[in-house]
C-alpha cells in the first residue's frame, strides 16, 4: 500500500505540473504571447456566445468579482474581451470575447482536445471506465477539500 501511495502521489504531482507547463507552452504561442495561463482560464470561463456577467464568471472560477475585475481590465486592454453594461440594470456588466479572444479560446480548446484524444486513443472501454471513476473520486476530493 505504501508503494501505491508513493506512486499515486508522485504521478499526481507530476501530472499537475506537466499539464500546467505544457498548457502554457501549447497555448502561449507568438500570437498569444501577451497571455498568461490565468488569462487563458478566464477566457475559457467567458466562453463563446453572447457573453456572461462578471459574477457568474467569478463563481465559475471560484474567485472574487474584485479579482476577476483585475484580470478583465488586463484582457480588455489586450483586446481579448469587451465589456458592456446591461440595458435593464446598469450595475450588471457583461463580458464577451472579441475576435482575438475567440481565437485564443479555440487554441486552448484544441490543446484540451488533443490531450483528451491522446488518452482515448490508448485506452480500452474497461480501462476508460476505471479512469472516469478515478477522476470522479479525485474531483470529489477537490470539491470537499475546498469546503
């Protein structure tokens, strides 16, 4: 059991670092050199479509609206997102990706698609169900630990 603990611990720590590092290298190309990994995750949370309000994005990212505002100010300045006020309630601010932001979003999605496809290509059906159960357990741990 001790060997399993060490191997799982080592693998999880290594994976987290590798995913973060490779994601940055895959996404932050010459075209998007002004972005950080954090910027990309904010862009991902904004998503495609007509836009979202700041509080729903902050909730999704599990950060405060104040922290999100700092990130959004930077992304607006870099022209990845645009803000607009609600016509019904001027206090509500909606954020939408610009064309430049959509390109960055799509680049990020492509990295994730390749990562997931690499796993799917190597696993058989029964292995996939074990992986999904394992990921559910890990996700549950993170959710509980956060609280």
